[in-house]
């Protein structure tokens, strides 16, 4: 997909997902294919982030969650991690005003403790500056892992039980949902992963229970407006059953019979 691919005015998409999650994969391979350093692929990927925000916003998506940096990404070469942190901070400084002007709220999920104090301060400031925006929410998963998420929710619940404010009998799926990241947002309807891989890589394990998956062979820097529109249109054509049969989903809703 060409980097000159542009968004056009379009009405909200019928059958649009409320919540889209994206694993932005393929930046390093995109750069290597061009004989460039890996960080150049991550820089190019920023354009695709903008394209995703624009297309999802115009299509009617309420929440867009991007997997920016996983708990496992700390294992990458120190030089690459340092460059990623610099790019992360630079992007925060540059993009927050654009988000605010477009009425887009910015939030972060993940463990912030390993980030520098400067980066943590900018993350908190960005959230505060966009807290009143309500056209769409952009969630950045940074130092995030699904195992970490389930563990932190379990730990907080255990602390409540130990303190006597909860009993073991209170712990059910609804309670865990209150402690898990994004528990108060719509559950992800659609996961998009670029780069040709077909796995979820420890991302939103709890939240993906009934999420539809869409895998693209395009590297993330090439996943522009048209590719995002195609993914959203593919989702709109799917039948979501949530444990029911296809016939049940297709049947029109019947009025409830009244008794007594």
C-alpha cells in the first residue's frame, strides 16, 4: 500500500466495530527490506498510526487500542529500546495537540514503572490534556502484557479480600472485569494484526474472548487508510454469534411473552 494513500470524506460505516485493537507488526522487516535500520520502520509506522486514527474516527469507531510496546519488548537490543523510547516521547510531544484539536481522548494501559520519569510525566500530562475529549478514545498499550494484566487484576482483588472488603464468594467474571485493563470500555470487537503473523502475542488475553481477528500480510508502515477501511468492511460482513447458532442470530427478535 502506498504511503501516499489518503483518507477521503466518508460516512460512518454500517456495522462498524465499537472497539478496534491493533498489533502494529512489521516495522523492522519493512526497514530491513529497504536496507535501513529498524528504527526507520518505527518512524514510518507513525504515519500509519495517524491513518488508523483518521479512518477509525470517520468510520464511527469509539475506541482504538494500539499495542505500542509489549512487556517482552524490553528484551530487544538496548539501542533499539532506547530509540523507541525517544520516538515515543517525541511523538507524545508532537501529537497530543493534534488529538486535542480533533476531540480525541488519549489513554494508556500497562505498567509505567519501568519508563523514565520524564516519559511518565508526559504520559500523565497527555491524558489530562485530553480527558474531556469525547469523539473517540485512543488507547496506547505500553509495557503491556496480557499475563501482567490478569496478574495485576488478581493481586488487587486478593488485596481487597485480605482487607475484608470482598469475600471469595464475590469473585466472579463481572468482578474481574472491573479490575482488568479497559474493563469499563466496550470489549474489543475487532483485532487487526499486520505483518503476516497470526497470533496475539500476549495482548488483551481476557478481553479477546469474543473478538473477531483480521490478519494482514502488509507491514505496519504500509497499512494505510485503504487497508484499514478494508479491515473494517470485512468485520461488518461477519456474523457474530456469542455462543448462539447462526439461525438464532438471523431470526428477528421476538417480543417477550408476558406472564401473570
